[in-house]
């Protein structure tokens, strides 16, 4: 059983943090950041060509983290591989000792840095979960039995600010039926949002980690509000960032305060910190959150 699974099943406040593989072959900075996370997180999500941008693979970084004695959360999307390749990646992950898997559909290649790439989408996030569950039972999607097989703690994503929220709830139910045991949310900046979302998802009996993206500037907040569906940074936080003489530090403080309040009010089962490009700030955020 993975460290993350143990924490969630024991009703501990779980913490995961996101780490992107490099656009190149030098893993040193990413691994230094992972070392900073250390025992303060229960799992390190390794992104899979996040935003359709070419990088080293998630599986390679997961193996490097395992070699360091750290626990990865293997992210895999349906965008770039058919079901044969996806299942092969999962078997390889199992061989390396990966225990946590997060299924994602993936952004379309046209938004990334290789826009002429052909998307695959043989499986969406639900299909990936179904494939992982089958493999964990010793059979592949073709009905063929496996002599040896992995065992994954399965997760998926959800967007609490989505409108209409009913569509997200339907998707959550499908993902739970496919095998998801935990969810990491899109970034939230409102305690009220999580209060409402907790009430709506009570019948699901699943574990939810609230997504936290530290703000770097008021401009970043405005950009996300305008361009990223499902993210809503309140005006008061934007004003707070505007007035700060050190906006990056203010963003770390806001993130820490939000985590502290989410935990104090028991509004989620943990948090997922997404500080891509500034992963070294994760320990500072946890300090602010008193974790």
C-alpha cells in the first residue's frame, strides 16, 4: 500500500505536490526540488506532457524519484498513446514500483509547443482508469490474463468551479465507477467553493485533495480568470496581489493561508500543490500552512 493511500485511508491530511520533468535530459533541478519536498508530502505528481508541451516522460521521472526513496504519483493522459501503449506504460510503472496513478484525458496538442502532433485519445480518463483497474486484477483490456501484474491506487481530476457543476459530478461518478479512489481538483481560491463542493460530493464517499496554485502576480490571476475554465480568483485576492511590494511572496502566503483554513475547517482530505516553474517554493507554502 502506498504512503498516499495509507494517509488518506487513515484520514490524515494528505499533501501532494506537482513536479514537471525537464524539457531536456538534465533532471538535476527537478530532483533537487523533490528532495526539498522530502517527507513533507505523501506523493509527488509527475506531469505527463503537461499543456501538451514536450518534456521527458513522466515514467522516467517516477523511476528517478523511486530511486531516491520518494513516492511518485504517475500521471498518464490519453492524448498521446493508444490503449496498447497506455497499458504497456502501466506495466512498466508497476515493474519500477509505482503505486499511485492519476488518469487524465489531456489537453489537445494544438495548445502546446508541437501543434502539428496528431492526438490519439483512444482512451479518455475514464478508459485509463478502467484499464488500470483491469491490470490490477490480472487481465488486460483485450481479456488476456497476465501472469504478474501491478497494483495501483487510482486517482483522477475534478473542477469544483465548473459551470454547470452537475457535469463534473456526473464525470466524478463515472470515474469512481471506473476505479478512482481519490481526486485532485483544479486550483481553488475560495473557501466557499470547497464548502459547497464538499456538500455536493458527500454521497460519493471519495477522497478529495484541493488544488493549490500559488499566485505570482495580479496579472497571472487575471489571465487565469480570463483564459482557464474552472479557475476563479476572487477580486479581493487580486487587489491584495496588486498592493503587495513582493507579489510572489504574497502569493506563497495566500496559498499557505488557504491550506491552513481548508484543513482547519475540514473541507477536504488534503491538498495538491501545483507550483510548476517554482517548485522550490513548496516548502515555503507548507511553512505558511503550518504543515
